[in-house]
C-alpha cells in the first residue's frame, strides 16, 4: 500500500508540475494554443477536403458509365448474349442491356419536341449495354477489354474527363499532404519553444534534481504533460471551431445554385475520422514538441 501511495503522490506531483508549467508562462502558452489552433484548423480543413473528394470520387464511380454498342447485324437475343462476356471483365460493376426500341424511346423522351421524331425507325439505332465501372482509373484498360469482345462494334467512354478528375484528385492529395506535414512541423516548434521557456526558468532546479538522483524520465514527464495539455486543448478548440465553420459553409453552399453539382458530406458522417485526426495531431505536436525541447537540458 505504501508503494502504491508513493506512486500516486509522484503522479500527482508530475501532473501538477506540468499544469504549473503552463501557467508559469501564461501568455506564451495562450499564444501557443492560438497559433496551434490555427494550424490544426487548416490541417483539419485539408483532411475534410480529402474526405469529401474521396466521397465525390466514389459517387462518380457509381455513375461511371460507358456505352457499349453491339454489331448491327446481331439479333436481340445474340446481342443479349454478349452481356455475359462483358460481365466477366474485372472492372465491370454491372451491364444493363438496352434494346434498339428502348434506346429510341429514351432518346425521344429526352427531346423538347418528341413529335419531331415520331416517324423514326428503331433500326437506325443499335442494341447496346450501359456498363457501370468499379474504378474510373482503370477505364482506359476496361475500354480496350470491351472493344476486344466479339460482337462489340463501338465503345463510347469519356476517358478525358475520368483521367482529368483522377489527376486533380492525385494533385490535391499530394498538396494536402505536404501542407499538413508543414503545419504539423510548425506546431511542433511552437509548442517546443513554449516548453523551452519553462525549461529555462527551471534549469537550476533540473540540475539539482539530477544531482540528487532523479531519473531523466521523472524530470521529463511534467514537460511532456505540459506539451500534451497544450496540444489537446488546442485540438479540442480547433475541432469545435472546424465543426461550426464546416456546417456554416455547407448551408451557404446549398444556397448557391452553381455549386449544386458538388455533394458534400455532413460533418456527422466524418465525425469519428475528424475526432481521430484532431486527437492524434494534438497529442503528436504536444508530446513530440516537448521532447524536442527538453533533450539538451537533460545533459546538464
């Protein structure tokens, strides 16, 4: 019981010293929290951008369709039989058969004045399949596989649009990752400098503690706690600010007709991911920022 009591006292002392370090330089701690909050909001914003971009890509892929036209000499039964080969292609999600008659009916219904095409014969069109792909990045290869099937006359696919969207996504992922890394490094140095001020004030105390036999770990813990508290508080503040700004932005976007093409995820759908992002980022910059600054002071 005595050992447990001693451990509890040590833990209480270390936590109290960590908190005291924050208030020892209150203004600097407050400034560190403010700047770290700003950095984490930007980190969170780019994380949200990536979440929404991936969501949009998935939605695009669900609507990612190509038209496969069947040889005009094929009967309807022969044309339908081609569908079994189309479905064997790995990147094909589904293949929906559309007869000449149905294609003509769909075409006429889409026109502003359907009566203009009243006498049009269905034989002017071809049987076709509306093929939905699983992955737009593999569209070019899939088109070649479709064209190689016997009975397929032509494949109509928007390769330029699919490739362009994939390129934009990859570039944004690269830029977002770079910005997130830079901002995390900036936050590390901000917290490291804050903890360093506490270390300067207490360097004599640290030297005495080492002379009486205190371990490096015992000396280090209060400063790690100090950095972790700053990081966690910054992450919590940044998280709730981000939540409010995001919801306000979604409402604003919903009022702009030109942006209706973009579908943004409700914050509730990414709540778990964002909590993890902010918690991990806050603890990372807090703990490692402290460890960066304390290392040389333990060599006294």
